[in-house]
C-alpha cells in the first residue's frame, strides 16, 4: 500500500473510533443528571465507600491504640460543603458536555484500542501477532484499573483535601461546579493513561528503544519521576502523593519484567 492508502485506512479507523465516542457521549449526555448526582458528585457524599472505609479504619486504629488515637483521627469526608455553585452563564452546560465526553471516551476505550490494533496488526509478523494477542485486553484492564484507582482513592482524597482546606475561618469554601468536575475528570483520565506504562514499555522494547538494563540503570531517576508526576496529578498533601507514587513505581517494576521478557524472546529468535 502507498502512503496515501495507509492514510485512508487510518482515516476510517479514526472515524469508527469517533463514532463510538459519539455514541457514548450521546448516552452520557442524555443521562447527565443521573451521572452528575450518582457518579461525579458522589465524592461529596459522606457515605461514599472510600470515606466509610477510612473512617472504619480510623475507629479500628483508635481501638488498637486507646488514648493515643481518636476515632476521627483520619476519618475524612464528613465536613464537606452541601452545595456547589455556578457563576458562568454556560457553566453547567459546559460541565455537562465535559462529563459526557469523558464518559464517552471511557466507554468507547476498548473499541478504540481494538481499532488501533486492527490498524497495526497487518504490519506485524506472525510471531509478533501472537506475542501481542492480548493487546486489547491488557490495555483495557490497565486503563480501567487506572480510572478505578483514581475514582475510588485519589479523587475522594483530593476532593476532601480541597473542600476542607481552610486558610482562615473568615473564608468559606463553596467551590464552583465546573472546577469540581474538572478536578475529578482530570484525575480519572490522567491515571487511566498513566497506567498504560507497561504497554508503552512493551512496544518500545519491541522496537529496541528500551532495554531492561536501561530501565534498571534509571531506577533512581524513575523514582524521582514518579514522585514528581504524583505531585502534579494529586493535591499537595503527602498521603495522596505516596498513594499515587507507589502504584506508579510498581508499574515501572512490571515494565522492567516485560522488557526483560521481550529481550529474552529476541535472543531466542
């Protein structure tokens, strides 16, 4: 195929992916009220599963260390503002669109990965196809793991931190709805993409750009990088940064193992 023919094939893959996102977007837009109240704004509810787990853990720790810790030592999510506000004329509408777009991308993600695989597959040899057979499955699992990690751990910690942080009693925290939606969606999508690191390392190793020796030699640099990245995508508190940096570091170690497997396979061939 010529270069233009490849572009034509790529164009149709992109069009089908865009249609899948559009279908998810329309569905999410129609049920925007339910999504906003039960998914996006769920982190404002004191009964959110993460808050209940942390509060139970706090009570258990108080029982283990009586007189040292109280039942509400690390209990969070109990003093959040009841309502958000909107100052822009189109603020709620634009937030509605952002929520629907993010949900559309999340729902269509497996199909998008499948279209990418269909475009790349003809260029691979039979052995390479067998090695990358689970590309769609593993990519989807990592993405869903990333957004679940962000939604159930990082987002509630971030929401609690920002909504309860108070410089002085003379200032009341009543954030805007758009800033709240932007925070939650950014965290979810960012973690979903960051969790694709093992997949990225696999293909870089296949191309010979990355080797296990190179990854091992840059372990210390990677540790600093994970701390910096976690500080960017989380609120400025140590607990949230550590909770993000630990799985990122685990993903880096998994990437070393994957790169080593690719290198051994290349030597055998």
